[in-house]
């Protein structure tokens, strides 16, 4: 009646006679003995006690023999999408950005979303309420550089908040910014008036590396300004009480990967370990361009990521080692979420706006200015879950699917596997996880000594 | 009621404001949440199903997962879990009463999903089917399922209450309580036997009495105008039984006081109700609220529902450990008595 799940990662022995088992269907870990490992490999269920069997069954390391697991996972993912009660939209209030990052695929212009298009965007959002009983409305302010559209954010937010209130929904927003304009007064207004609960700022290493990549369009340095802004905010006496997380993303390719550790040291010197909500390193990806060609090989990136994580732990950060379940991989797989750009264009993917190579492609669903009823109901990426179930992508057989969700659907269509680093370094992360927990403090010291 | 009695009542109520609910000398027993029901069923099933125990346990866990998702409002995910369970169940052979054992968990869980989806008739049919299904297993020694059946009566009542079929709901609660207290067999399904109930500790019955009564008392608070009729359906004539536990004694006192206050109440009954408020621990706060509303009606009858009493009672309601909905509803009711003095005449 039962079999060993396909969706398991089991490490090599982490300590005498012990391994870590990670059941990706539930994102839960278990330390198992070699003896139990052997029984699992042999499917010797009768040799396993009821108590242990129950535990393994509960975390779905053992599953019904007849179950087609990939179909179960996809069905649960689709059910989670259907059960969602948060109405999510991305608004890109301007096509402008101060920066001229070499790897950016967007074409920046001094255009801002106008009153007429804003009205139509609101009308479009309001029209969604008839489909479902939503409980929450969330807006993501996204680039180009959203704070260049500060006037538009200030004008649109109260109207969307009112809309949410009228429908009995709560409201929150998030912001992805280069941090250049993120001064304390703006931060406070974002948090206290505009419902912003999380902000992501990009730092591509320390000044030397960051400024070589994330300079202004005129070639001026930006690191110092951004870092000063961040320090001023993180050091506000009531920063934690304000309830807005600020995370830092560090984009890397082979040109700046050595700057990650110096950046971590700089952050630690300023005692930001418990103030930064989340620090993560992301490999440069293709953005309608060839930027990814300079990106580190996935395997090499995976190995480096472990080094960075160990350094983070050593410095007192608490990196997220193990992934959680990821049933909703991105907005493209939710039928109600949309992106609006400064020209009133509507998309189902954040990677498409302002990128010339996507002009006149099916990724542009329409333009609110042409009438809301002209916006296409065909969303090219919406079938992603079914495509995975049908075996169109390698995700169908990947044991990481439940915690990865499949990665960027658009990248798969473009022939660029978007597999996350976890796929390449999950065993190492499990060993670190084990070492950091009660059972493995001594092993952790040993790992640290090896990498010192 | 004369002015002296009124003043005594008012003063005693006011005293309550300054004291915390009495600490119970004993923790509130709760065998329902201590899993005695599930543990007993598990033990019985484990011994009777042999190698099929693990698959059965897996199936029950699937329905439990679906039920948890449905309770969290994730109805599609709940449906998905039930579908996974349904596929797994197909392999069950017709032996060891496995199909019936599977339904013990399946029918109420799926009924709850249908209830949440608004398919009330379907949900109620599944709950009735659950009563019949349990009857088959009771004959096979699964005595604990008699309590499961009482839970299904409660679920049926919840469905009725939700649909505003108040009398139907109250009647179902009355059937369950009278069965537990007097052994009166409910005219639904078959095979009821108090002998099954007796095989479990009385405390489980006592906890179930407490649970059904507390929840129903809370529901009736929102139906002030019909409360007496509904109370009579659910709780009428429940004063002739022998308490077996300290909780039973409190419940019996509550049943008695509610009946006394529904008639032409004596001063002594009102004072006894105030003593109930004073003496019982916080686990009985919803019962206290229900009694308080009855006391209010008595005070109204004698035109003693004064602004001073209103102030005391409003504050008192604010101190009780009750649901926000119950608190708000009662406070609105009390406010309406002051804002609309003509109500005092009714």
C-alpha cells in the first residue's frame, strides 16, 4: 500500500550513523539512523515501528504506492492558488530609473502613469472583486525605479486603500527599490501612510563593485548614498516597531562574486544582523538580454552560496537555510494578478514591462487605455502547472518541485532553466541545518573550522 | 421584587466588578481535547484491523488534513485532500469493516466542507449517514462511536443554526442532551444504547454536555426574542438527573436557574443567579452571560433596569471570557434597553 516518496533528499551521514532526511512535499526534516535509512531503501515497512512509520507518513516521506505524486503536488498547488484570498497587483508608476546597470534589460524613459490611466487601473482592480471574496489587497511598487514615481504612489495609494476598505479588505504594499531616494521621511511616509510592509533594496557588493555596476546613467557612484539611507533607517530608534521589513538583495555574476563577503562584513560592522529582514544573493538572470551569460554556473553558484551562508552564520546573521513549500511560484500562475506599467500596459509577468524584446509579444495582455474589455483573457503562463504535470519541463521529475514551485515559467519557455541554487546545494544546506540545531553543535564547529 | 432586594442585587453585582472570577480549585476537565475519544477509537481499530491499521490510519489523517484546511477556509485544498483520500480508499477490501471505519472520518469531514460551501442539504445527509454508519460499527464493539454520534447531532444542530432554522437546531441539541442525561433515544438513525455511553468515563459525557450546552447558550444569546421557546426546546426539563462530576453540578445549577428565571422568578432565584456569577470559574462564563441576560429581564419586569445597573452590567460583560461576538451582541442589547426605554415596558 505504501512506497518511499520520490520527493526526498537524504544526506550522506552527518554524524555517526545519522543522516538528515528532507521531505520536500511537506518541507520537513527528520534525522534518521543508517538502520532506518536501510529499511527505507528496501521498503521494509514491517520492520519499522508504528510510531516511526506514522512520523514518516505524516511528513510524506512515505506515500501511497498508487499515488502519482507529481499530479498530487500540482493539484495541491492549483488548489492553493484557487484558495488565495489576497488580490495582488504590481504597479510600475514610472518608466524612469536613475541607474544605468549594465545587466538591466529595461529601457528607461521619463514617463509616468497619468491620471487617465491611473483611473482605469483602479477600475480594473475594482472589477476583480466580483470574482472572489477577497480578504486582502496587496500592491507591489516595482521598477523601473518606483520611487521616481513618488507622486504617483502618493496619489494612487489612498485610492486603492479606500477601495480595499469599501470591500472589507485589509491593505498592504511592498516596494522594490534601488534605495537611492529612500530617505528617512520618505520611508516613514511609505510605512505610516502608504501601508508598505516590506522593502527590498539591491546592493551588488561593497562600493567598489556596486558602483562599477549600479552607477547612475551619468556614471556617478551610488553605493555611499544608498548605504547612508539604509543606515539612517535601520538605526531609527523605533525601526522594529514600525513593522516594515527591509531586505537586501545582492545580484552577482562572475565579476562581483568576491564582493559578497566584504559586503557581509560591512553590514556586520554596522550591527545590522538582526535588522536586515533577509539578505540573499541572486545570480544575474537574462532580462530579455544576454546578461545571464556572465552569470556563475549554477553548480559553482550553489557552492559559493554555502560559503556565504557559513560566513553569515559566523557573523551573526540567520540565513534561511531550508526552503519552504512554494505552491504559488509567481503571479503568472494566479489568474487575477496583473502588472500595470506607466503607459497603461497590462502584463502577467513583472519581467516584461519596458523590455523592448517583449514588444508585440503575447506577454502584453493589453492596455487599459484601449478599454478594459480589450485586455486579453489569455495568459500565456497560466498553464504552467499543467505543463509541469504534462512533462513539458524537467520539473516533472525534479525532487525539489514542491519547494521550488518550478521557477520562472517565462524562463522555461525561453529555454533557460531557472532552477534555484537549492537544487544544487540542498545536501550541504541540510548538513548546516543539522549542525546548527541541537543535535549537531559539535559538527557545526567542525564545519566552521574546515572553512576557516 | 422590592427596592431592598433590588439594592442587594445591585450591590452584589457591583462587588463582582472588583473581583476576578474565582480561581477554580480544580482545572476544568476536558477529555474531548485530551483525545480520549480518538485514542480509544484508535486502539479499538488497531486491534481489529490487523495489517490494515496503517492504511486506515493514513486515510483518517488525510481526512483530518482536509478538515483542517476547510476550517482555515482553504476549501479547494480541502477538496484536494478528500480526493486523495477517496483514491486511496478505493483499494480498501470489504473486510474488518474497513469501508465503515473509513467513513467514520470521511462523512463528517466531507459534510463540513459541504457546509462551508453552502451545500447544507448535502452536508446534513452526510451527517445522517454518519449516524447510520456508526450504528454498524457500534454493533462490532466500537462503543466510543456513540459519542461520535452525539457530535454529529451537534453538527446537524450547527447547520440548522447557521441557516437560522433555530427551532430545528435547538430540538437537535435537546435530543442529544436528553439522551446523555436521561437515556431517551433520539428518533434519528437506530441502534442507540446508553450502554455504549457507559463504557467511557462519565467525565467524557460531562465534557460533551458542557460543550453542547455552552455553544448553544452562546447561540441563543443572539435571539433574545425567541430565547425562551428555543431554551425550552434545547434545555427544558433538564433538572432531574444525578450529577456525577463537579462540572455536572454547575451545569445542573445553570439548567435549574434558567428554568426558574423563565417563570415568575422569586427573589431567591435572582439572588441565587447572582451567586452563580460570583462562585463559578471562568470556564462557565458563557453560562454566566446567559444567566445575566435572564436577570436583566427580571429587572426589566420590575422596572429596575436603571442606568446604574446598566453601567454595572456593561462593565461586567466586558470582564467575562466570552467570544467577541457574544460580548458585542449582549452589549448592544443592554444599550438598546437604555436607549429605548419603551423596551422596558415589554
